């Protein structure tokens, strides 16, 4: 019997692992893969590699006959290779959710490519069709073939217009060298953010990869500056710039600038962001 047959037939007895990396692999799409299987899902908060291997006794937990979704803390990336090895050694599917981090956002087509690992399944969406409603599940043949006909589907399946848009996006990626643009854009953003950090004490760490970045704000005590982040959002909006804050404490400015942004547009946006940082810094 194919060892992956349980995905489609006895999904509730399988264990799925989905990673949240930096601001990259957000464990949402992977959860939607097999909703029926995940009704019994248990979320294991992972604060660090030490907690993963120690506090949560992950080796025993991952071998349990239950469905679980593991979401790694944004700051924990060093243990990805070890986690993948645990999955593969124990017959656990490793799912890379690239719905937001894929399609060049991090400088590579898929964020998981930054590590020398091979996922069993990749989920895609969002930029796949430049905003048109489409999603995709890509997996190893033996896994995908184990599901009964029409066992994989969803609201965004096979929309002709969206499919045409996705094909156009893939053509543009090849013809216009979008990955190179992503790397260049990420460098411009990183340089600007590092400059902000040197000028304004409210700026803490700079997270992310490529053109997918997070600008952390901290107060004078080095604590998450949630109030300042909210103030920055309001100031920027008043000046004509819409920004989004996120994170556990709402103190991280989340940046996903379109690859097609012009130098003039980028400069104006960064100028308004700096103006806001200057204002909240007093």
C-alpha cells in the first residue's frame, strides 16, 4: 500500500507539519489542505529550537498518532533542517506554505529554497495570479495521486480568467527577470531601514528576506513599542502613506512592496515613512 494513501482516506490519522518562518511561511494555507483531517488539530507553540527539542518533547509528540500543526516562532529558523529530518524519519508530511512568501517575495521563487530542504507539499496563492482569485497545491506525485478524484479542490479552482492571469505572471517572471528585481528591491529597502535604525532609536530589528521585510519598533526600555507603531500608522496615513503593522505586540511594520514599483514611488514612500518615524521620535 502506498504510504501516502492515508492522506485521502484516513487523513485524521496523519500528522502534518507546517512552518511559520520569519515573516515568511505563515501556517494558514497548509491548514486548509485537509480541513476534515485538521478538525482534531493541536497547535504546538514553538518558541525556540531548545523548546522544540526539550520543553515540548517534540520527538515523541511528532510520532504520536494525531494530527498536529506546528508553527515555528518567527525568530526560529536554524532548526528547519532538523525539523524536516524528523518529519521524513517518522513519515510526517512537511508542508511549506508559500501563499504569501512565494512567487519571488524573498528573492527566490519560494522562500523554502533558502534552506537545503525539500518539502512534500507546497501551497501557493496571492501573487500567483497577481491578485486574481487562484490557489494551488503542488506536491510529490505519489502524494497527489493518493487522493481520490476531486478530493483536492476549493473555491478558487479552475477559474479560466485566473488561470490565464497565472500563466501571464509566470511568463513575466521569466521574461522580465522578476527574481532579480526582488533582490534589488530588497537591498534598497534594507539599506533604507538600516539608515532609519541609525537615526531613530524607536527602530529595532529588521527582519525578513528579499523584498519581504518587517521593521520592528521598540521603546526606550527595549520593549515592543505597540503604541508608537499605532501612532506611526496614523501619522503615515495622514501624510498619504498606508502602512500595516503586525506581530504579537503589533509593533512591526510589515513591508511587501510590489516588484513593479518605480524608483520615484519607492523614494516617496520611504520618505513619508521616515517623516513618520521622525515625528513619533519627538
